[in-house]
C-alpha cells in the first residue's frame, strides 16, 4: 500500500471521528440557584485594640489565647510624665481643699464678729445721744458724729459679710476646679493602661515591649472567645438576590472535602468601591470542631431550590435561550433556575428530546 494512500485514509478516519457530536437527553432532577461568595471567618465582635495616647510599651500583660474580662489591662505604656502631672494635680487639690483653708474662713468670720460688735455699740451710743438731744443735752455735732459712726460700722459689717461670702465662694471654686483637674489628670494617666473593651479572647498581640505606639496603630486583635461568624464578599451584580435568612453552604481550606452550613443574618448596604462588592454576614448552623479568626472560606448562598426540574448542562445552551436538537434544529427554550453546571428548561423541549452539544 502506497504511503500517500495510508495518510489519506487516516485523515478520513480522523475527520469522521471528529465529526461526532456529543448528545444528551434532558434530566429531571432537583436544581438549586446560588450566589458565590468568598470571605473569612471572624470572631463575633472582633475588633482591633488602639491606644488612646502615644507612648512606649512598658509591659505586655497578656498573651495570645488569653481570655480576659471587660476592663482588664492588656498593656501599660510609659507614663512618667503623666504620673508627675497627676501628682502635681493631687498636691494642688489638697492645697485648695476648703477644710485646708479653714483658718482663712475663721479669720473672715472673726472680722464679721468684730464689725457686728462695733455696729451694735455704735447703735447703742447713737440711741443714747438721740435721747440726750431730745432733752436738749449735748450738741448737734455730737449727734451727727454718732450717726456717722453707726453708718460706718454698719457699712463695715456688711462689707465683712460680703468678703466672707466671696472668700468662701473662691475657696469652693478653687477646690472644685483643682479636684476636677485631678480627675482629668487621673483619667489621662489611666489612658496609659490599655484595657479590654469587652469580655473576650486575645487572638493576636501585634506589638512588643519597648515599641513606640500611637492612636493610629493597633496593638492587639480581640473578639468573642467561643462564637464565630462569616464575613462574605458578594459581587454587586448578585447582591440584590441575597436576603437575611438564606442558607449558606461553605467549605474551609482547614476542612477540605467537608461542607458546613450557615445562615445569612445581615447584608451591609454600603458597597466597597475598590472591590465593587458588598459585605454579607452569616452565622454558623453547623460549626467545625475548631475555628480561628481570618480562616478563608468559599461559600454558596442558596437563593432558591426547585425539585423535579427539567435540566440540561449549561454548555448545551446556545445564546442563552436556544438548544440544538438531534435533527440539528435550533429550538428556542425558556430557562428557569441556573447553577454553575446546569440550567432549568421551563418550556420548549421535553425529557424525550435528544440534544446535541454545540461546537464552541
């Protein structure tokens, strides 16, 4: 047999094999429509701890994995300047206490008592002088002098009372002001101790002793000790179909081959303009044996499920609404639910029809 004849025969055989088209018949089965989402596992109420003041870390009082209560100290910053300021405020508050200035008030009270005594004496002398003048005894000048003395002593008495009241107000004001300054200073001094905002678990300590920190830099990551949630990212094209209460099927890289269930409980309304996605939060329905913050996950949010649906593989669909039958007729169909592999056919063909796979 000549070589060129063998080559021609092989080409004919290959052409006839390649000409065979794959074919299927529609299948009646359940179909589920879902939305893909990727995300991470987070501790419920997970948050980053920020200091309220700048300083150098003097002491770290917790380690990763510690369970702490609200208000428990996590770190201490160097606060020598704050300590001296607080001590200075305490000295000022002690100096300005009303009880520490009792001698000044006592002295002002004694001035009032002396002025009252002189006023009463001058009042008696004035009455006596008036009685004498009524009997034509004494002179007009003496009477006027007694009246003047009484007015002066009355004025001095009233002035002494005013000075006493003013002194008491000043002392009370100074005492309250210095006490308030002490409270402010103590509060500022307390800012140098970083405390837990909630009951929870320390998942990460981000700084080391001796490092300089500021209010713009997180120093730790904390969250609930035993409860975890899913923080999922959903594309803007799919978000309108996602609602609270929908079932979530997910898998974790830490548990390959296993599928866990969750439930959507919150759809955040603001879109991330950089990623063009929305954040959806879900809780676990079936929980893995062990979870840690920031584990990655891939999930499908179940939009709806239909039983006994007529389905075909998605690759058998032409231009979103046509199929190719065995007779190579192009038939229009109406589609329903769709997942990543198959599509529901609502109208146009039956399960007895034979469909050809379109050439791509």
